[in-house]
């Protein structure tokens, strides 16, 4: 009973927040990691049918879905207005992004940004969360990365080895940030414009390193929408979880869960990092 009541209680709170806070003058960035039907207990994995239903909900919402690369112009007021704009991102670079998510995105004509940890691409290694877990936890190959790009999607940096940048020396952080950019450029011919801080770990110093490397915008795990004047090197995002129902996603688009997420992050230490376990 308790496990059923907690989502219901969170949803009731989110509805109340959404009624009073929904605005369509900012950019809402949705965060995904995996789309597959083989990890039913993993909250970072969204089932293919659920992902398709979420994209259908987004298409019916009337919100423009834009490439994340448009964020600097949009938030500075230099680009065209796009009330209620949404961008879609994927972190880490697992093969199911190409095999499963890509065809669904194509069905709706939605662009996305895929943030990849380049030290894993094309290898037989996987990120710590899935190590010794499952046979199909393959990361993207470079051919698949180029395939995502060739289909109109953006490839962004996510460090070389997914290390938490805020805990590294300046030299090591630069190696992760710039090394990732050089890996992507060497393998795709295009220098990445967008970055995502692994596990949301960043400081003013790492933001400066990201800018010095040539990235034009960077994503955190801080919740919320991004409105005019927002720091494009500290973009907020909204995580979509494997157990989200359509109503949860609708409420997330409306900002209903933002307050809940901020509270959870403060209780977990206040450094802006999400646990990847919260909704």
C-alpha cells in the first residue's frame, strides 16, 4: 500500500504546483538515458512503448520541440520566440539510444542531443551502474554515433570517462572536457557545441573550462525550465524516469515536479547533483 500511496501523493503535490506555476516562456529540457524493454527494474530505462507514448503526448501538447543548440540564441533573445519550447537529451551513450529511441524520434520528427562519454564508445566496457548486469548493455559504436548525427541529431560531450568533474584537479578536468571534444571531432569531423556535466558535478571553474574548450552551452541536473537570461553553461533539465506514467510527464512539462526535485536535491546535500533515482 505504501509504495502505491507515495506516487499518488507526489502526483497530487505536482498537480497543485502545476496549477500555479505553469508558464510557457522558457525552455524545458527533457533528460533520458536509456530506452529498452530489458531493464524493468531500472528507473533510468524507459520502455519503448512508454517512450513512444511520451513523444505522442509531446506532439499533442503543441509545444515546439527544438534542437538544444538553439538554446543560447533563444535564451538571449536573439533567436525567434518559441513559447513552451522543449528540447530532448540523452546521457551516457548506450546503444539502445540508436537501436530503439532513434526510430521513435524519427517517427515524430523530433531532434535530440546525445551526450556521450567518449572513452566508452566502441569498447566492450559499460558504465559502473550496469557493470556485470546484463548482456545487452552495449554502448554506442562510433558508426552509430555518426549515424545519429547523419539523421540530424546533435552529438554532445559528456567527458571521456564519466568522472565527476567537480572533484578533479583543473588538469584532469580539462583532460576530460577537452579530450572528449577532440575525440568527437576526430571521429565525426565536427567539434561538439554542447556539453553535459557527468552526474551533474560542476563548479564555476569547470564551467570556465567548458567555455574555454569551445562548448556553447552545458547541461546540469538541476531541475526546472530555462528562461530568458539563464546561464547557458548551467542549463536546468527535467528527468524522465522509467516508472513515469503519461500524467507524470504532462506534469513535468508543466513544472509540477520542479519544487519536489529541488527539495530532494537540497536534502541530498545541496550541490545540485541528482541521484538518478528521483522523480
